[in-house]
């Protein structure tokens, strides 16, 4: 009887964990359009050239034209101005606070802390030294 109770408890805990992860994947699985970029690492104010300023504006424009589409089969696409530029797979850490994106080329692995995930809002923070913060709205 004691073994049955332990087995039942273990199965119950696994079901609870998988249902939580399924909820996160369900919320994430859609197209997300970037609407705001924060903390873009740019040259120190006062020391930037006119070319640096132009490049910063261009980079902001490119980043704000990003859209990411996540599927419930753990795949993603990243598009810039409507053109798909990267495809790959994603995973979540056990605590579901970090999104790990691996492109099909496997040349880099990108990690993002999930600051906000609701039906309509997604906020990701890169895990680099100067974390880039990306704000997304769902379609």
C-alpha cells in the first residue's frame, strides 16, 4: 500500500509540473511582434559619431521590426520586416523563467529571461552583460 501511495504521489507531481509547462507553452505559442526595445548597448553619449547615431537608429528600427513565432511543437521562427531569417527549436528551463532558442544552424544559442508572459504581452531580457529588453505584443 505504501508503494502505491508513493507511486500515485509521483505521478500526481509529474502531472502538475507538465500542466504548468503546457500552460507556458500554450501562452507562448503564437506570433509576437516587437513593439519596444530597451537598453540597446550604444556608444557612450558625447563620444558617438554621427555614423554611430545613424547605426543606432537603424538597429532600433530593425529590432522593432522583429516578429517571433513559437509553436507548441517547440519550434520557432524569427522574421525581420516580415521575412523569416532564422528557424530553430526552443526549450524552457525547469522553472520556466528562461527561454533557450537554438537556431537550426546551431551556430549560437540565445537565452532570454521571461520577465512577462500573458496572453497579449511578452517581455524578454537577454542574458548578456548589458541585457537587451524586448517588448512584444501578440497578433
